[in-house]
C-alpha cells in the first residue's frame, strides 16, 4: 500500500507560534495527559509537551514519523503510526483515562474523527480542535440557526462546545483555501439513553435531509401528521428548528405507538 497523497491528508502545517500557543493554552492542566491526532511536523506537539508529561500522538502518514521521532527524542512524546478513524479507542485510552484531545484536523476526516470521540465522555474530558470554519459553525449551531443539522444535534447530546478563535489561512504552510476555527468541546454524560438517541438521530437525519419542507412532509413516510401533533410539535415547523429534546420525544412516541399496534 502506497502512502496516501498529502492533499488527501489535509497537510496544512501550522507555522504561527502565537496560534500554536493559544491552542495549547486551551487544554486544561487536568487530566494531565493529552492525545494529539495528526501531529504532522510537530508544531502543536512541542507546545503540548511544555504543558503535559504524557503526550500520545497518532499520525497516519508514516513518512512523517522518523523526523517526529528524531525531533522529540528524549521527551515524553509517544508516537503511534495509526489512523485515528480506525484505531480502537478503548485499548488505546482506557487504562489511563481520562484524556484530553488536541488536534488540528483536516476537512477530509475531521468530522468523522469528531463523531467517534463525541460519545466517549468516559475516556475524554475536553477536545481542543481546529477545523475548517464551516464545520465548527455546524458543530456549535443552535436550532433555527444557520448550519444547524445532525452534527449540532450530536454535539448537543454529548458535549458543550464553544468557538475559541478564528485562524486565517496565513497561519499555515501550505495555506488552505478556507478559514479555520479553534473550538473547545467539553464532553458530558448524555441526558438521554442510547436507544432514545438512536431513534432521535434516525428521524432527525431523515427530516434534516428535507430541511425546506414542513415536518409532516419532511418526515414522510416515517411519521404522520397525527403523530407529530400528538408529540406536541407544530406541523408547520421546519426540521431545522427542532431541539434535540423534540427529536427524542418524537422518536420515543413513534416507538411507543409502534409497540402499541404490534
Ligand atoms: N498538527 C500539525 C500542525 O498543526 O501543523 C499537522 C496538522 S495537519 C492539518 C493534519 C495532520 O493529520 C497531518 O499530519 C495528517 O497526516 C494527519 N492525519 C490526517 N488524517 C489522519 C488520520 N486519519 N489519523 C491520524 N492522523 C491523520
């Protein structure tokens, strides 16, 4: 298997020392260990090593690992050649939990990696992540706000998130085409059960794919008008205006109605 192309790996390396220090400073001192995803050439890694005695880094590009090892020899850095989309999290993190995560993630994998981490409050307390601005806007969006969709609902279920600061393309080499945003994500135990969330996300992903329609049309054929009214939702509302708790209630009501007719 050849090395994946650099462009696919989103290799825009940070070169602005102020941005690097500001990202590192958003990690807390406790828990005293951090997982870095995609250390690249180690720009952020060095700043993390100044704050933590335990830094574990996952890098998928094997070509970058020898120089990382050489540059950080004798430090507390442990580097693993690994794909953060696939690496099983429990064997990696459970023995020393909890962790913080710090990452400058490429667009190609950023959302998927975040989705893996969001439900893992048992392993991770805080994620400090830089992503393409548009992804962070979708992550922190509130109902009715622009960009509100499934990612925001997943975040609402598992975490509190806030925008820390914007990073212009000039902070990277090579420069990306888009602006980035650093976000702080604090994971929390979910208020709803796994089954409730599964049903809620199933309905929400169906409805939000038809976001311009009103609820009864957007949710066809999964939910009918009577059910929407019985769940106390406005049939004239659009899917993007519903909060997580609305989707959970609707999902539970639909499941209950299904059980009653079985
Ligand atoms: N942290 C460095 C910095 O800020 O300069 C590099 C950031 S660069 C945007 C993203 C890094 O993530 C690259 O080193 C890339 O090889 C790595 N990467 C991409 N996909 C990955 C994956 N699935 N698992 C682990 N690392 C990955």
